[in-house]
């Protein structure tokens, strides 16, 4: 969720259309499931946020880590995989 707030700060142009969609969806029914189901832009924004931030993991989590045999490859280079 904090990543979504960060993306709102980085992309303030997204706020007005999302706010309009939320206001229209909740105008008559309030915050009920049927209203939330109408929030397609918000849903897309949150899904894209999770996709771009490694499935919603903490930004401190290394996102480019792959296990190859006995070595751990990350953005920092190859590291021994012995301590795990």
C-alpha cells in the first residue's frame, strides 16, 4: 500500500481521474462491494503498482535476485549461496 501512495506522489496526474471514479462509484451505495467493483481505474492502478514493485514487496527487497546453481545473482553481482 505504501508503494501505491508513493506512485500517487510520483504521478499526481493520476489522482484526479481516480478521485472522480471513486466519487461516482460511492455516490449512491457508499463503500460496498458493488461500488468497489466499479472502480476499474483504481483496480488497474493498484495492480500496475504491484506488478512494477515485485508483487507488492517492500522496496528494500532485492527484486532482481535469481538462484543459479550454487551462486546467487543479484544487482550487486554474484555471491556465494552457502549461508542459506
